[in-house]
C-alpha cells in the first residue's frame, strides 16, 4: 500500500453505510487521522476549515463504527464502510447526499 496524499497531505475518504450501501459523506484524511481510524475503529478526519483532527460523532454522539476500509486502484482515495450510530450529515440528514440535481 502506497497511498497518494495530495500536496496538503490529504486523501479523500468516501464513507458508506455497511448495511445499506448508502453513501453517507465524503471527508478528508491525513496520515494521522487514517491511523487513528485504524487503531480506534471509529472515523477520524482532518477538518480543512478548522485545521484540526475530528472524530466523527464525538460531540453529537453520531459515531461511525468502522467495519471495513479500502483504497482504490490508483491509491488516491479511500472507502470506509461503517455502522453509523446516527445521521452522518450536520443537518441531521441520514446522508450528506440528500439533494438531487434534476437531469435533462
């Protein structure tokens, strides 16, 4: 495994619900948040706006329990399959992807 972090030392991570396959959110990880995710079994990310690590759900209680962690064929994106303890979105929605763009 030779993960390719970007110039800021980050790699995108798609978070998917293990039971349903729903895409819950996309966030950024650095090497430290990836190692924390692996060692604690909960999702950790790097907040680009706050410039700090955050453990998803630490304040809201909506912890994401990691079931599986994958990387893609180009080694530049992660997929984290989780059992969520609540909504993934800060709006309270189950997924951050709840607004559809009309086609045509």
